[in-house]
C-alpha cells in the first residue's frame, strides 16, 4: 500500500523539477532505432503473393526528429523515417522466397518528461504518423510482385531517459498501445484490395533506443 502511495507522490514532485535541458525554449534533436514485432494476415495482401496466414516478422525502424519545449518538461515536434523487415516463406515450393516490408513515415509527437533528478526522467509520448507501405515478394529467381499500403498510425509510448552530459541524453522506450488504419492496393491492377483498422497493445512487441541532443 505504501508503495502505491509513492507513485502519485513521485508524479507530483516530477512536475516541480526542471533542468536546463527541459526548459521552455530548448530544442531537442533526436534519433531513434526501434524494433516492432508485427503479425500480418497475408491473405489481405496482393493475390499474386503466395500467402501465409498470420506471419510474424521483426520490422526495424529508424526515426529521427526535432522537438521544441513549448513549456517546461513538455516538448512537441516532428519526425520522419523508414522501416524494413523480412519474412522467409516456409511453404512447399517456395524455398528461398521471402516477403519484404518497406515502410516510410512522417509524423508529429508530443512528449511529457517526469523528472526524477539531474540524470533520470520518465516520459510519456503521444504520436501520429502518416505511413506509406511498399512491401514486395521475392522468389529464388528474383521476381517481384508489388503492392502498396497507405494509412495512419497513432499511439502512446512510455520511456526512461538518462542524461549522459548536459546536452546529450539516452532513452529506452516501449510502446503502450497503437491504432492503425491501412488501405492496401494491387499495383498490377491499380485496384484496392483491403482496408483494415486495428487497435493493439504493444507493450512487449515494440522497443526503441534513442539518442537526444539538447540545444
């Protein structure tokens, strides 16, 4: 019970702690590399693909950005980047074949720091991204069958931030939940295939490591 009472107390105290890095008017340049474990029902993708239900792949994402502290401990900003993942098919007759995921992102974020001391802080981050998906299938002969997906992602992440120096910080973050909506199109026929919307918890399926510069 005492431990539970300490949580709101820490949150209240964090609002009163402000260091130069998180002061209003400061800029934050950031780079983030994350891994997202994604499960995809391939039956919704281009019919020319050799489909497998619910294939799981690890998508690596690089997402640099720039933020600005509009008030103490609260930053808003924009980011953009790309992701890539591969999945080797295990179906009979497709030895050596794979599907490749290529994603491109552009979006905005808002981040609230909850400062513990001069070095450590927790943060909550909300984000919204426009996403362009360009997956393809490649067989052992190098043939490609293109499709595309366009949509939006929005979600919330939780992280821990550590100041290495007065201007450089490291962060480790995990997703909490994310909402996705995507429309897939068959490029061979220029016709829509499917539209999906999902809300998922990704606390144990999405992790990121970041490097931040404050100036």
